[in-house]
């Protein structure tokens, strides 16, 4: 994940909070709404990158290792794909 990725996610979280609450930073829940979305976006990106790494490492491995690495990737992403 790059600094640009993090900045984009922060900007997206700011915009989301603005659109959801309509009052900008003056709304008492604005920071909580923004921070939750930002954390969710970062977490999803990290999970995706970890799963992709597992799948990439699986190439050229024994069938057993290949299967284990793909299973690992599936478990990382399980229930979190959006």
C-alpha cells in the first residue's frame, strides 16, 4: 500500500462522512463515521494484498503447497470481499 493509497482512502472517508451527515466536521459523529470507514478501507486493502501475495507464492509450488496457499488466501478474504 502506498502513501497515495492511504491519502485517497482518507479523502474517500472524509467525503463519505460529509455525504452521510451533511454537516461536515461540525457534526458530533463526523469523526467516528469517517474513522470507521477509513479503518475499513485500510483493512480491506491489507487483506486483499495479503491474499494476492499468498496466491502469487502458490505458483510453481507442489500441489499440496499450492492448495495450502490458496486456502490461506481464501481464509484471509472470507466474509470480507466487497
